[in-house]
C-alpha cells in the first residue's frame, strides 16, 4: 500500500513525540516477574478511588446501554456549587487533558505560538505542536516557573500561556501574587490556562485564590481533574472553569457525550466524599515529608514538592536506575522527556510502598 497519503499529515503532528505513560503493572510482571510490584510512577492516589464513588458504580450495570447526559447537567451543578461559580462557567472534559486540548484547538494554528515553562507538563507541547503552533519555552529558576519573565518571551502571535501550579514533574508552585502579577502583564487577548491538577495537595498559605482570579481576569481558563485525589483516573473526568463566553466556545468543539455515564456518577459522589479527600491529604502530607527525608539520607537531591510526587536525582544514571528498580518490582518515572535526564519522579505511596521503594533503592546504590 502506498504511503503517499502520509505526506499530507499536519507537519506538527508528523514531528511530535507522543506522551509516554508510566509502565503498567501487568507489563512489568510479564517482563520481569518480580515477587511484588509497587507502582509509584503515575501520581495516582494510593488509597484508591473515593469509596462513595465506588459504591455508586456497583449498581449501574443496567444503564450501560444508554447514552450519558451530553451536557453533564448534574455534575456541572455540583461543580458550580463547589467552586462558587455559575453552571455556564463550567465545561466538562474527558479528563482535564481534554479541556487543555479544546483550548489549543480553539486558539492555536500554524500562525500562532504557545508559551510554557521548559520543564512543564509534556501535554502542553504535544497539543500545541499538533495544532501547528510554535512552542516558546521559558527557562525555570530553581525548578520553578519564572512568571516574571513570561511577558519578555511572548510574541505578537502568542495566543496561549500554559501554567501548571503545582508544576508536574517538578512539584514546585507559584504564589497568588506571582500569578496575579504575571496576569497583569499578559495581553487580555492571550488566553492563560492555569492547570490545577494537583491543587488539593498544596499546603502553602500563599497559594492561588481561584475566585479572585476569575473575578479579575476574563482571559483565564482553570482546569481541574478527578484523577488525582479523588482517585478516578481510569474513568477520565475533569473540568474547566472560565467565563461563560469562553466555555461556550469550548463546548462548541467538544465531542458529543465526551464524559461517560459512569464517570459522571462517580465524580458527583466523589465531590462529597470529604473523608476520603481528608485522608488522602493527610497521608500525602506525612509521607511526602518522610519520603523526602529518606531520599536525602541516601544522598539524593530532591526538589521541594507541593504535589503528590517528588523529583529526585543521585550520582547514578537515571535510566539505568529506573530499569534496575523495575526489575525489583518498583515502578517509578524517568523524566528525560521533560529535559530532566538526571532525575526520577516517585509518587507518594502508602508507608509500606514507600518503604519498599527506599529499601530497594538503597540496595541498588
């Protein structure tokens, strides 16, 4: 069969490097057959899904033949109440990744540029490049967004600025003042996408105040996910918060029935599962501190994190250590894809999972 059709592919898509997810447990078992496997690679909640969401899903089999609510009305109402916004300021996505992609599709093309930090979440670059847009990467300072300099790197054709807060994979965060000062220097015609996938884990007092930003700026889109602290990663459900006008634009181009029935029901229940969220935060707080201390006692350099993960490096080759740990049944994440080839990223797990990781790491040093 002729491959001439491939010459017609969008140049940005032809040249992009696809996202690389963490290795799944079944794959590691099949390849290395370790006695035990601990997955600390994908920033999942070690306590699992919200029990209220889990309970709600057990009796829904009889409805699987029906299409879901295409507008996710009940879920939007619950989110609007939670976020203190109106329902027409909420757009539902197949994970927050879909909201990011909708924004890129709406604003980017071959005549535009998108701005982001050098070590930002890989998806920003992928979706921008897929739209044919030029990528502008801003160097970080101490592994943190240099928001003050964003305005100096922008061009007249810059249509989107992406900021994750906390950032993945570094775990660093920027204060409300940092972000507000940046917004005041960004043209109102440029969309700023604020990705808050890990906001529930932040303990810093000077963190982002969402409603103040929404009240002050019309050119902001805030994205959140149910994949992390609510533990619904496999269901793919997230949302965006913005002005009514911007949400209307994103709703025009999202796929029909993009949020499946099970995901909507689980998300509605997870919002009210305050006990699960509390336990997850407490576990992450105590274990993040303990794990960092353990890593540093082994001579590791850790980046101070406000997320549910820690990026660290040692005197070893990161890719070789990743493979060695995996053979022992410990799955972490190499982050060379993020221009951090010397680092590994480890998700905060349960105490026994973190101990298993530290014990094997110490033996391999």
